[in-house]
C-alpha cells in the first residue's frame, strides 16, 4: 500500500499545479503499475482529500507555526493525505502517521519527517465543530469544505436548506443509467445486467435504471453493446423534457459529452435529424463514439458556438440548451467546484442569455425550447429565463412532462436541490413558441 500512498501524493501535488482532478488522477494512474485494490485506495484517498480540503487545511493550520502554503508541495500533500486517512478512512492513526513519515523519506524530504509526525498527531485531535469562527459563513465553509462565496450564495438564496445542501454535497450519487429503448426495455436491461453480476432496478423517470457496480459502469458487455449509457437522473430529465418525436428536427446545442444527445435520439426512434453540437472540437469525438456504440443513425455531430447564429439550424421542432454554468448543483460529483470563487459570473450569465436568445431564432412556431443548468444559482436560472421571456413575448412556460419526487416547481420551472431530490442540483425550464 506504500506505492498507493506515494501515488496519491504525486497526484495531489500535480493537481495543485494543473487543476482538474479527474484528468490528473487518470494520467497519474496510467503511469503507475498498480493493481485494482491499490488503484481503488489511491482514488479514494485522492478524491477524499480533494473533497475535504478546507477542513483538513484548517485542522493542520491549528498545529503549524507558519502557513501551510509555505511548506513544500510534497510535504503539504503528505500532511493532507495522512490526516485524511486518520480522520475519514479506516486507517489506524499510528499507521497513518508512520506511513506519512516514510513518505517524507521517499520524496527526499527527510528534514520534514519530525514536523509531519508532530503536526499529524496534533491535527487528528482538531475538530472544527467545537471551534469558534469569525462568521457563520466561515464556519460552514470549514465544516463542509466549500468556498465562502458559494456558502454565502446558499445562505442568501436557501437560508432554511443551506446546511442540508452542504451536507448533501458529500453524498455519493447512485449510478444512474439510461436504457437504450431502441434495443430493450428497462426491465430487460436489469435482467441483462443481473447476468453480469450487477444489481439494477428501473428508476422513477421513464427509461432510467439505477445500478450498483463493483467496477466501472463502462466495463460490462451490455455497455459495449450499446444497451445503456451512464447519465445522471437530473440530466436525463432535461433531455426527457424535450419530448422529441420521430421525424422531427431537433438541436442539442451544448451536447458534450453526449448523454442528453443519446436520450433525445432514442426518443426519436431513429428518424428525423438531431444536430448534436459543442463549441470545443476535441469533445466531439466523445459524442461520436457514444452515438456509434448505441447504434444511432439520425445524429449529426458538429462543432458550433451556441451563442452564434447558424442559418441551417432554423425551423427546428425542439431545442435543448443545457448551457455552461457554475456547476454548483453537482459538487457531489465534481469536488473541484467546491472551491470556486464565483468571480466573473456576470460573463457567464451574459453567455447563457445569448445562447438562449440565439436558440429562440431557430425554433418554429409551436416548437419547444428547454433551458437547463446543473447549478442552483437563481441568477443563472430563474433570472435568465425571466429576462428572456420579457424580451420574447411569443414564448411562454409550460408544465414539464415529469416532476420527480422532492423537486420544487416554481412558476412551472423545476428546481432540484441537493438533499431533497437526490445529490444533484439542477434547473429546468420548458418553453413553447406561440
């Protein structure tokens, strides 16, 4: 397990330099000859430290004479990983300390061994729940390891639900699948998965399946045969709300990595045309690969800036705008988002409004436009839709075709809050053009 701990520290150091945790970890694991059990340990430790970073750093700061950021990156990562093992994993404290001291020598940081030993033993006793803070915002930030700007936003917009939302960010989302209804029913998919040792059952949303995998959901024969794709329930719901029909012209304007495209295309039953677009050329191959695997014939994948008008998209029957957003609703899946400062969000709001206004130009009379985000910031949701409707009197909100348990319905717009309707936060507005 010493190689696993060393690999986790390497990944944590690299993450501080480069950013996105999933890309960093995948790259590190490809370079290290580790077995499955060790890889699982590395992943659990790496993501655990990422998820609890502010809490860990607060505990360590109480026991250091100089700022944590002044330490060498390797020593900082060793302290964080050792403390996480002792506090949140089933690793005896003595083992966590001894292995961390050994890592100092492995990284040629022997001079820091005594500091690591002493600081870890003290930090293990620290508990922010028993401490005093300058503000409630700071307390919640340290307790739940979320940036103060995000905490302040939740306190303002969801004062009664705020702490429940923060707690829900630690929930591990169930693996949700979208059954390829062109090939089989959800019940048949569950039986097929059971043959491969995967426990599964149909979900609340039509066409969805909830499953428990021991390994990767993409490692089954059923996946290779295109019988399902992995897609969160909230994301499935956004695509379901499009209500695309066979023979229609449909646009998925911000499509990568392609899950919503697959769900929409399957509802079209192989006829009509679905334009699946993304502004980033390198992400188009993800959509194309998924489309081929699922055997879909009516999807055209294109690079396209959703905020700029494209004449050939006009006269569309249905459009999905799952726009770029702050991602605050999916912190449980993407721990990097926890530490966003929310600086520059005004530019993001402007982009969302521009994409929606551009999409409106494509839609035919009587057509359907779905606007969705994976955030719970009303400025990106309710406010964008309200401004759009004020400028486009020929559009009006309509009742969504499905409202999941625990969802809020505000003026016919769906709001999914983490902890009330699952771990994901989401917003969906369904509009039609008169």
